[in-house]
C-alpha cells in the first residue's frame, strides 16, 4: 500500500460513474490521491472551470450530450494551463491524431489504463515547468537571480536567454542535457547553432527571431541538432524581452519532443494502414460474395422456372461452389475477428487438455476440398498423439493459416505437415515446394498487413501470419521460417506442452 499519496484535483468529464472509479484506481496505484469532481455537460464544465482550480482534466471522448473535443475547447477558452488527457472506450487512431493536434496531451482506451499514472506524472511535471517559466519571465525585471536559480534546476526543458543579436546569454542544466553543450561552449554563440545545416542556409533561425519581434512570441516544431551531430524534435517557444522602450533580448524554451513526434507518426501510419486494409478487405470479401450471388441466382432461376426438382449434376457443383466460398468467408471473418481481439488486448486463451494431432486432422478434413482443388498432395507425419494444455480453437487457426498459405503458394506441389513432441515442446512443421520467400522478406511477412508477393496476384489480407505469430506468442512459443526463392518454404512452430508434472499415482500406472 502506497503511503503519503500526493493529492491532486481532477476534473472528470465523464457520464459513467464506474469509469471514474477505474481512473481513480489507476491514479492511486501511481501514488496520487485524486480529489475528483465529475461533470457530463458543457454547462457543468464551464461552471467548475470558473469556480475552482484543477491539476488535471480527464475526459471521455463521446458522451450523450457532449464530446471530448468540445471539452478541450472549453478548457482552452478558459486559458487554463491544465493537462488534458482523453480516456475513452471508442477512440481510434485517426481521432487520437486530431485530438493531440488540438492540444490533448495524451489518450488512453478505458480497457488499457496501465500507463495512465505515468502519463499524468509526466504531464503534471511539464505543466509545472511551464508555470515556473511563465512566473520567471514575469518576475525577470525584479528578481533576475531568483529566475536564474529556477531555470538552472530545470532538467527536462532547455531554458536560456539570447541577447538582442540572437547570441546565447544564459544557459540552464536542461539545455546542457538536451543539446550536449556546456555553458562555456555555448555562451556568445548564435541561436543558429542548434539548427540543421539546410535550415541555417534557408535562414530559419533569423525568421524565427523575426516572428518573435513582430508578434512577441514565435512557436515552432522542427528538428534541432546536438553537439555530437544528432538531432531531436524540438517543441520550441521564443519570447521577446523588452524594457518598455526597446528589445533587450529573447527567452527560449524548448523540450525534446521526439517521442511525441514518433507517437504521432505511428498514429498517422496506423490510419494509413487502416485505410489500405479496408480497401483490401472490401476486395477480398466481395470476391466470394460475388460467386455466392451468381450461384444463388442460378438456383433462383430454376425455382422461378417452376422446376419440380433440380438435377443432381446441376445442383452438386453449385453447392460445392457455395460451400467453398462460404468457407473462404468464414476464414476471412475469423482472421478479422482475431485482429480485432489482438489489437485491443482481448485475446484470451481458453486452455484445455488438447491433442494437437487431432486438431491438425480436423483442419485437413475441413480444408479437404481446398487441398483437392489445389492439386497439392498433403502428407501428414504424426506417429503419436501430442497432448498439451492449449486453446484448441487457436491451434486450429494456426494450422489453417499455415496450411492455407502452403496451398496458395505451393504451385500444386507436395506439402508436408509434420508433428512431433520432445523435451516438453510440440513441434509443428508445414513445408511446401512452392515459390519461396526472399531472405529480405522473411522477417517482414509476420507483420500486420504485410505480404511478400503482390496482393493482386495472390489476394488475402496480409494478416494470416501475423495472427499465427500472436497466437504462438500467447502460448509462449516460437515460429520461424526457412525458405529459398523458387524452392519452397518451411514454417516451424514450437510451443510448450504446458502440462503439470504427473502425480506419483499417475506415474505408476
């Protein structure tokens, strides 16, 4: 139990009392004692913002009569420098990008609040730095020494002064830590020292100081450089310092926001990947549906023709096509559901005593028509049962995806499925003699929406192997591939049996 928790005043923009309790629990785990007030509409929020002071605002994104975006606008309209974090059960990557662009410091899904305490601690520290900086600027003319002591002890932000010509006139510990320059090395150097060569050639440092002179402040986010030639993404603010008559210099504050930029870049890539995936999914789902529609239409014409009975030679191939395309749809939808569960952190294993060999056999029966249609001969090498504590449905998903890949890329050549057990582990091998995989592609194929061949030639979502890896990882196992272009591929899965040791009575039977 954590003693002497730090009390913080938290304004919760939330319509669900249970979700407030969840957030409070996470804050207590992080060492805080939240003093929480809940509002769920604009009027309540505006009233509380005007009446009380707050350390933190946590907001749901969608509520019956209000939204997180509107709440953020009201906090900014009140000109309050309070960390604003979205905690929502429905927020997606695209919305998260827009919320962070609008000024939200971070976002979390309600089903994954483990990092909430860490984020709150970081944003409260940043807010404290900003407040100290503002107070230091206001008191500069009256307490220069006090200001110097404050900024010298700030380590997470670079805070320093420039003279009226743009040369460094003071330097704090945070600036030294971020840039690598000591005070002796940097005093008297021009502000351009921290810009990339190309930006200096484009006179960006002079433009930034000019904007500050014209408007009192200049804010920018771009790459800056360190003493050793590295670079970091800086969130920078330059303010002018005047004595009432003329410009006396500038105050500069910047922080290393590289991790924040990487998060935004990752979110943008996720949005792009989602859009590409939706395009692929639309195509892949339409293909079997179109075939089903054609076959059902043909059968409907028999019915409309008042046929008393449909001849078996006519009916049988149509039913086979329908069955095949329905199986394909089931596989596609199952993979989509697995992706949803995995990405939301809700893939739970339902372990039971399972015979891996029987799971493989069940898949071979299920894919029997696909095997026949492919022209490949599938050989199962499994001399004995392989018993372990696994999720049988997830095991079947692993085998279905690996065998489906072998059938797709195997060019009608033989396929070997081998299952053995030794040293407390089951070992599944699915090997084909097909097109193979380039060495440069062999790690990438296990990524989400990745493929080693053009989608228009082979189809698929590019998620089957990713799903397989996630299921194998969940069973504490491993998967690897051995392949040569034009000479086939061999996928090897190894997972622990996961069974408790036999009791003395069982061992003597």
